[in-house]
């Protein structure tokens, strides 16, 4: 049984192997939009929030929580919350790129 999850690195490798070179959002370009990050873990809970500040001043929020307090790990909570916040940047950047391409097509 293969338990490998198809992740961002797998996707990027497949795109490169297939020579798909049209304008697109890459992991590097997406990560380059992140100016800073802040975390908050609510006292007495397993809830962690990550706020990513993007270079243009916009913010995205991601969160995580453990069902069982015994399983809570602050570092893992920050990583999961950050991943959830980062995932929200993809559609924003995708829309922006599509709009730019549309404007070029209309010119």
C-alpha cells in the first residue's frame, strides 16, 4: 500500500518534467509574497493561529487545534497553522495572475 501524499514538491516536479511553461504561480513566487509571520496559541487551549503578512500588506490566517490536549505540540501546531494560511495564498495569487493575463489579452 502506497501512503505517499502527492505534495507541492511532487506537483512541481511533474510540471517541470512535462515542460509546462505557461505563466503560473510557483512555490517560490508564492513564498516570496510572505513578508512576515506571527503566531498565537490561545491559553488553556490547543488552538494555534498563524497570521501571514504579505508583501502588499494583505494578511491571511491559518489555524490548527488538537482534539486531545495530550497530543498537542506547539511546534507542530505552528507548522500546521502556517500551512493552512499559506494554502490560502494560492487562490489569491491565481486570481491575480489570471486577471493580469486577461488584461494583456484585452490590450
